[in-house]
C-alpha cells in the first residue's frame, strides 16, 4: 500500500471514530450525569492521523456540536475515500500505459 493510501485510510479511520463518538453522545444525551466523549486528533510524523477518545470534564450534552461533528466526519471520510479512489484510478492508468 502506498503512502497516499495509508494516509487517506488513516483519515477515514479518524472520521469513523468521530462519527461513532458523535452518535454515542447523541444516544446518551438524556442520560443523567453523562459526560460527552471527545475525539483528539494528532498528526503522525510519517503521515496520517491518530485519534484518542477522551471524556468531557463536565457532565452535559451539546447536541448542536455533535450534529456538526457528524457532518464534518462524513465530509472528511468522503474526501479521504476520494483520495484512495483517485490513486487507484491513476495506478490503473499507469498499468494500462505500461502494458
């Protein structure tokens, strides 16, 4: 797998984590003393991103932020998926030229 694919797949995994956390927060919004989960992302030296799930320090929900996070995660996933698709198309074109 190339570096481009690895970086894009890392981004897709991060987006999936964000989406899961946002869904978890929405599902538990009315749970007493619920503390929201948050996703911390950090770029990796060799490319890509790592994620860590933490809990908010104060209990309470923020449905607006969770809904925005879901949209951001969706667009991030789609952008990274498109990167993988374009790379595969380009590699296919190169193979066709060499054949």
